[in-house]
C-alpha cells in the first residue's frame, strides 16, 4: 500500500496572484513578481472556447517557467461544468511534478473534494508520481458551500486552504449590486456580515488549514485594497488574492508580522523553553521584562513566529538567560 506524501499546509500565501491561463504574456510576467502563490486560472479568467488550449499553455509554463519560491497552483473549473475532469487530467498528467495544488472553485459539499482527491490519486498512480503530494485548495462561493464548510475542510488530507470567493457568494445570496460595490470598496456599512468570514476562518483553524480572503476588484485602488486586506488580517486570515501587480506588495506587508512583533514572539518562545526547563527552574509561568509569559503566551507567539518564518523573516534579537 502506498503511503501518501504529507501536504504542506504552511506554504506562504500572503499574496495569491491570479493569472489567466490563456495569456502567455501574463504567465511570463507573473514569474518575476514577488507573490507567495501564483494560481494559473482555467475558470473565470478563461473564455469557454479558450479553455482547451489554455490547459496546454499552463502545462508548458509550469514545466518551463521559473517559479522559484512560489506556490504553484492551477484553478480548474467546478464540478458542475463539463470541463473539470479534462482540466485535472491534462494539467496533472502534463505537469504534476511541477504543481503544488489544485484549486477547486464553487465547492458545495465534501463529496466534491473527495471526487477530486480520488481523481488526483488515480493520475498520480498511473503516472508514477508521488501519491498525495498535490494539495487541494477549496473555494467557498455560495450559500451551500458555507453551510458545509466544516465538512469540506475535513473531506481530504490533501486540503490545505479554505478560500472565500466574495463576488460569487454575494450573487448566490442575492445581495444587491450597491452592497456588492460598497463591500468591494471597503466602505463602512457595506461590508459583508462578519459571521461569513468567521465561519470560514473557524473551519480552517479547527482543521489546521489556512484561510485565504478572495479578490478586491478595484485593482488600481491600492488604498481600498489595503483597507479590506487589513480587516482580513486582523481577523486572522493568512493571505488574500491579488489581481494586479500593484496589490502584491501591500498584501505581503499586511499579512506579515512587523519585525518588532516577530522578534518579540521569538523571544517569548526562547524564554518559555528556558523557564520550563530544569536550568530555568521548571516554571509554568515567568517574567520576560515586564510581561508575564505562560503556555498561552507560547501559543500566541507560535502563530506570529510561524507567519514570520514562512515570510522569510530573520530575528534581530536574542534571548539571554539570567545569571544564576
């Protein structure tokens, strides 16, 4: 029996750049942008007549392009269309070793994730690829998907992220167009109800997955993008989609801890390790300067430290144990 490879649920995803799979110029340019993740899109960004050729274009760029340092993802079409099966087969058979994840849009229930998992496993075994290496990103874009989001998060060991798709979601629940515009622009009073974002976040966290916020459509309004991204980051989301190169830098900054917070988190981890050790007196709580630290402090520090390390940050201070 083949043991599946563990997926990497901690890949950096501060900025997730959408790139049309049918546009070679954009695919070329995306390789030089500092986005953590690039997803090559076969769904909304590709016209129906362009999808068959776009599959082969994506395979070519995955195999021949330089995606160093980036999480490589392909968004296929959803299971209600006639394109999903061929999207997956063509892309994974053609470029499986150079692919990190498949993004499945408009996920409505756990069975749709299970179906993708089974198809990926069959392709990997047939092609002699490492079984289980390719992760799944599940995108929640309608009311049924939100109702089933916890089951979706648990549907497969391949699942790495839960993604919120705001535009399709708002359409699915018949939000008025004016509200959509305000929500997209980050105008107070026009934002999405908080419980929608929190339900996605809780499902992700309960299953040790990343939570990613969806796109901001006013691509040249960087201030508006910052406002929406800052809200998602404050709630605890790990990253956000970017639709334009001008959004990448803002997203990377907003979803990274500050250097001061990162250094402090690292100090807490070192201090806690010391004070709970034999040499440190086997203490469950201790003082770090004017701050009391304990197991809860360690857990919070692990979150900040993990995000900083994933972003490539380096600490600028060290913990010094007190003299005996």
